[in-house]
């Protein structure tokens, strides 16, 4: 699987030093410059040492500057990727479906590339220690929050989610120091969700964020940030594509919770199955 250089940079951004962020911004703003410049030229442009640029490359998972350049070139100039991405108005229904599936697969592959093991572990630790877990999101992200509630209510922890943003805000105001708020926002800049996050934090709750933008207010202001990677096309928004990664992150947290809390989860699952058994023919 090719390494997703830009995705890795976005994922690591919140944890970079100021000098490293300077390099990250340079690459994100003008990736083509990196492809055509030497490490000395980049260092000179940014007024940093060559060694700083080299350490940055290592920090985001590459063996060195040249390895990062190769990955970046392949990411930017991959014509096959663009062919698969582009949906045309005269495409058949089957062709559109195939391209959507390919786009979803790539969104998962890119998200997998930037998945951070320690962050997943820390998020699971917070969830296991929580007295109460609430999932927040508005618009399309609320669908993800409700899906998370549907799963986590089976783990034996007290899990909640609300559709109405005012209900979410009121509920966040009742959280305490032993509770966890999971905020979901593709852009990380949704005003309602940021307000909910601040309310939860004001009351001492621990926070987990799921977003596609490390530099966003949500990406930078939660206790644990988990990132997804997605791309926008003419007929499909970036936010729609990010949903696949968000759902997969929720699934990963849920299964880790089941494994780490096996006995309690088994009892809870048995109760849920018994409760809903009478609803089936």
C-alpha cells in the first residue's frame, strides 16, 4: 500500500513542534515544490537546518527526505487515481457504483495510513474509565454519533446520543470529571459542535475528537484526536467520503472495548439480545 504523505502530515500536525509545523505548512501549501527541490533548498526557504527537515521526514514515518519525495510525487501525479475518482454525467449506474466503492476503499486505505496506535489506545482507556460516554455531532456527523450509541450501548457502559443539537448542549452541561464526550465533525469547525465541546470541557469531562482536519479547533482542543482522510469530487463531497472512515474508527473503538471489557460486555450483549428477541418474527 502506498504511503499517504499529505494524510500523515495532517494526522501528526497537532503533535509537531513549531519548526516542524513550519515544514508541514510548507508541504501542505505547495507539495509540488518539495518534489522539485532538494532538502537544502527547502531548509533554506524555511530558514531551518537540513537536519530539521530530515528529522521531520522521520517523524511522519519516512526513512528520509528522498523517501518522502517519492511518496508525495506518487500521491500528486497518480493519473489512475484521478480516473477512478471522476464520476461523469454519462456514466452508467454500475460505473457510478464501482467508482463510489473505489473511492470508499481509498478513503479507508488513506485513513488506515494515518491511524495512530497510541491515540487509539488512549481513547479506549478513557472510554473504559468513564462513568458515562456521550456522542455528539450535527448534520451528517449526527448519523455517526447515533451509530456509535447503537454499538456502545451494548458494551455495558452508560452511552448516550441525541439528535437535536440543543439536547446535546444541555446534556453536555451535565457531564462531570468522570465522563467522556466524543465529538464528531468532518471539518472540525462546526460552531454547534465546538460549543458542545467547550461546554463538556468546562464541566471537566474528558474529550475525544473524530475529524479530518488536525489544524481545526476540534482537532487541536480535545484530549485525544482521531483523524480520517477523504477527498472531494465533483459529485461527492469530502464530508460524505469521510463518513466511511468515521464509521470504521467507531467500530475499532467498539471492538477494542469489547475485548478489554469482555465479561461486562458479554452480560450487556446478552441483555440486549434478550430485550430485542421479541421484536423478531
